[in-house]
């Protein structure tokens, strides 16, 4: 990681990458790499991923603590929720994957 990035930003980037790696490992092992199956498992009744669903996903992936998972979940939903309905649809998640080139 470049050393010209401020320490706080490097720590945040490292934590973010760890979260991504752990979630990916969970999807790979529990859902054979099928992210849509993982999405369905954590989505609520309206087929959307809420903060509670994200917290459950993060817990199962071994990310954070009881306290920090809530903060992470809110940040994930806020970042991906394009229509601002308080949850992430599979289409919103696909749009994010498309931007990331996944």
C-alpha cells in the first residue's frame, strides 16, 4: 500500500479490504461463489438487503464486532442504495459490481 496515503486512510482501506475478503470467502465457501444465492439468503421479505441483513452477513463472515457491524452495515447500505429506500436491491448490487468490473 502506498505510504503517501494518510495513516487513517490506509487503516480504513485495510479494514475495507479485509471486510471484502471475508465476505468473498463466505460467499465462496457457503454459496459456492454464487453471490446471488448469498444475497437471497440475507435479503428481507421484499428481496432487498437491509442493514439487519448486512449485519447478519458480516457476522457470518467474521467481520467486526456487535458494535462495529452496525456502523459497517449502515455505511454499506448508504453507499449502495441508489433509490434511497433504505435497502439494497439485487439490481443496485449488480450496478456496483459492474462499476467495479466484477
